[in-house]
């Protein structure tokens, strides 16, 4: 059910009326990193009516939402006239849909010329490579301005940009080497990636692959399934990343011994 407007403000602790175990920031960030598709709301050019459409979603290293949009679509035309958008991400599941967590992100959408954004989108949605090079398609970034998390009954919070998107200050080396690290893990350590998913996250066995790395964790995919493995501590550079990945691989192998 929808929550009343008496919710946690950015930077505040959860309200006393909410469960003590409700920590909205990590829950919201998990939704951002794991949900593959969402409802994009734009403002219809001319009428100004809200216009909602289904889009595939990925994230940049810092968690900024990434979309691959066609210039022929109505939502892209709407963005050209007014960049303000919102994006609804819902985890879904059995039973009442409103009992599951969902996150609304608000911000402004703009076309991205960053090759890294494109690579991360294609890593999350490899089938989109079939049309990503069409002249009318482009990757868009949503510059996050804030958001609202509804984690189920009595679990709601407004969130600031800083609570949703990572500050990469000090982690530039990690971001610069992210694509190479992902390729290395998938090509040379596929067994470890598979164990991350199965032994540490309890996911079904299969050829899991990494789709992204960031200071807080790594994103994995198997077909249409996604998963996220949080690191035991934040990492800022390649050396720290390597140490954490080795540590996690050892922990996963110990679980299967």
C-alpha cells in the first residue's frame, strides 16, 4: 500500500514508527543495481501529461541510471523538450505487488557520449547489442536529484542524491580499470564468479558473469537473472579490489568444501 508522507528525511534515522531493521540507503542502492527494467515517466511534449513507458536499465560505476533509448520513441522526444524524468524500479515477486520494495528516482535525463556508460549498459543487457549501433539509438544518463523508497508496509524514506549515488572521489583508479577487471574475471576466473553467485549468494548454478564493479560491490548476471555481491569493505583501487575478490573466492570455496 502507499505510504503517508510522514517518512524519513535525507540524512535522518528511520522514524520510530518504522521497523528498527529498516535501513533505506543500502536497500535503495540494491534496487538501483539489480532491477533490469523500470517505468520511465517523462512529460509529454505539448500537453505536459505524465507519459510512462517501460525501459531497460543499467547503472554507471557510481550508480547513475543508464538507459538505451531510440530517437524515434515518444519518451526521447519528451526528454528533448523537458529533461525532467522519474524512474520507478520494483523488485517484484510472489503475492501482493505492493508488499515488495520499489524505488522512484527523480532527475534529468541527457544523452551520454561516455564509452564506459555504453559498455556497462551492454554488459547488463547483451542482447541490446543487436540494435545499440542503430543511428537512432543512444545511451542516456539520469542525473539523480533524489528519490523515494517504499520498502513495504511502514518502510518508506525520501533519499537525497548523495544517498543514492556513490561519490567516486578517491576511487578514480578503480573506475578507470573497471572494464578491464570485469573482462579479466569473466575470462580467467569464471569459476570464482560462478562461486560468488552460488556459494555466497545462494543463486542457481550456471555460467554467471560479472557485469560491473564499483567501490561497494559487484554485479552479476545469468540470462535474465541478476545478483549483487557486496564487498566486506569499500575498495578504492585495483590492489584493494584484487585482494577483496581473492578473499571472497576463498570464502566461497570454503563453503563448498
